[in-house]
C-alpha cells in the first residue's frame, strides 16, 4: 500500500468526516459527560491513524491502528447508549454505526496488509 502521508489514507479521511459529523450531531447535547467521551473517542480514531503513520515503523503503525480500532468500538458502544437515552435518533444511530463499522473494517484490512506474511 503506497501513500505519501496520512492525509492520503481513505480510512483517515472517513474518520475525520465522522468526527466532524459527531461534533455537529452533538452540538446541542446537554449531557456533557457523555458528549465529551463520545467526541474524544471520535477524534481518537483519526488521531491515532495519523500518529501511527508518523511513528517510523510498521510495528508502531500497526499498534496505533489497533488503538484506532478500539476507539471505534468504544464510540459504537457510546452511540448505542446515546440512542437508548434518546440523545440520538434511530436514523443518526444507524448512520454513525454504519460508518464506524466501515472504518473498523478498513482498519482491519489495513492492519492485515501491513503484517508480515508468514
């Protein structure tokens, strides 16, 4: 997989769009604790992809991709909870979960492509 910088990675681009969408969706949310946790997890996905690319080794890149994947799962859980306490609508929940599953799948494929073949 060839790329010049993290900005070239489609998974990073999708993660950034998702983080921005999350901020917009939660703009009026008054549950500041959950809102803070969700936005932290949301930006963490893109942040860790970017940081991993700059670490200088494939092993470190893979480690940060795993962290990004974990943040994606954390955010999915928070979205499920936010829907059940009626912070998010069904439609927004469905859209965000779909995007996060897509990002997780892309991260999984990227990790797999970077691991040495045995």
